[in-house]
């Protein structure tokens, strides 16, 4: 759920998870593990701030594709 939402935000913003990890200072491959090993709220907030969305947008169960 979290990873899919981030992937959707990446698609909408023309970026990818590797770039997000670098911009936020996370280790390579860490975001892809977040569905199995939930991150701290601070890490989710860092991603949300980067995209200009809320933490809820990252963790909600709905898709992040707002173009629909």
C-alpha cells in the first residue's frame, strides 16, 4: 500500500523511488521494503513533504493517481 502510493506519486511527478531515497537521505532499497517493514512517521513525512502531499496521502489504502 505505502510503496504503491509512492510509486503512483513518482509516476505523477516524473521521478522514481531511487531518486526519492537519495533526496531524502534513505538507504538504497529501503522504501521498497516499507510495506513489510513500516517506516517511522518521520520518514513518511519526509517523502510527503518532498511531493507536497500529506502523510495520509502516502499511507492511505486508495490509489494516489489523482488524474482519474
